C-alpha cells in the first residue's frame, strides 16, 4: 500500500525550502505571505491540523499593527473587490456560495451601510467565516451584532474568524473537505432516538485519552453539526463515551446501583481522514451494539 497523498504532501512541505513553502501556502492568509514565511520555521508538521495551528500561532503572536494590516487585507463582503471582480479565488468562492457577491437593491444598500459603520467603529472590515453560515441572513445578523462590540473584542473575533476561514481553505487545498465524524444514538427499549443523552469525544494522544468536546444529543439522537470536520479529523484513535445509565434513569427507569451499563465507550480508529465516519449506538440498560454507519 502506498503512502497516503495527504501524508506525502506534508512530507514534501516538511523538507521544502522557505521559498517553496511560501509559494505553496503564502496566499492561504489573504495577501499575507509573511505568515507562511514565519510558520516555515516551526517544521516539521505532524499533521495538517498541526500545520494550521502553527500558522495561526504566527497570527496570534504578531504585533498589533501586523494584525490590523492582516484584517485590512481582507475584502469587505459585497464590497469594492466584489463589485470590481478583483476578489481572490478563495474569497470569490466563499462569497459566491451565499450570493453575497451578487447582492442588489435593499440588501446591498443595507450591507454597504453596515460595512461602513463597522469600519468607522473598528478601523478594519468585518471578517466573517462564511463557511459556518447556511444563509446570508445569518451573516447579516452577525455583522450587525459585532458592529456594536468593543474593538478589542472584535480583534479577537477577527483572529478567530480568520482561523476558521484558513482552516477550511487549507482543507480544500489538501483535498480533505469530505472528512467528517458523525454519530447517533437509538434507544432500543423505547424504539426511538435517544434524545438528551450526554456524550464526550476523546482523542488518543501518545497513549493518553484527552477529551476534546462534549454535549447532549438532540431530538433525533444526533448532533446538529458533525463532531469533527475537515482537518480537525485526524488519522488517530478516538473514543466516544455515552452516559447510558443517566439517560435511562432520566426516562423514568429504575436501575440497579451500580447499573449494569453506566458509561458506554466506543473506541475506533480513523484510517482515512478524508472519509465520512459515522458511529451509531443502539442501546438498552443492559446491552449495546455499534457499527460503522453511513
């Protein structure tokens, strides 16, 4: 079996000259190749998320003037660059998905006013990770809310949004946008989704389990978004832990103390982080089963 293309690409970057590294990644952060130049010094990169974390750490360690310059390198939504057709390919695709680069009439007038109000208040354009939005209406709501925030809070928000944007761009660049981890839980006593069950996701880091997120299943026994996507999904071992006993007690069942099943762990490996991994749990207070779903 050959080397996975993702690993091969990382291997090439880890031995690349500074010039070659910047040529490959210099435009990941909007018109700001200095971020790739500084991140090059942090090689070798263990995985794609590590690469992005190193580049993002360069942004966070930058001077205030450098951060503001990075923010100002980003185009306004439906701004001059969109109207002139001079957006970068990445920005054009991100705005185009929601039709923000094709606004007209009242929507364009409103956004133009909000862009101006935001820039007058904070001194840089409002940066929004559009990949997190399903419609432009939620984008408009976010811009309006953030216009009223203090500038220090908006500097932190801009760095966070840039991190989300560039993580998605890096994933697309490396062809791993399809990678995602999902799950659902079925109560086979009631014959229904297990709504309201607590869960936690852990990752194996050098032989130690580390919790990376937790939550509660929704009314479908699922989560409203994938647990992990893109470069967050790594080729390592994971464990999902489900609070089965607490769930059945909450449904009114009387269980022994201690219960036969308390927290159900499902350990699994992700061999191909560009694939969809779906982990179902079918459970009663006394039994459970799982499989790799679809």
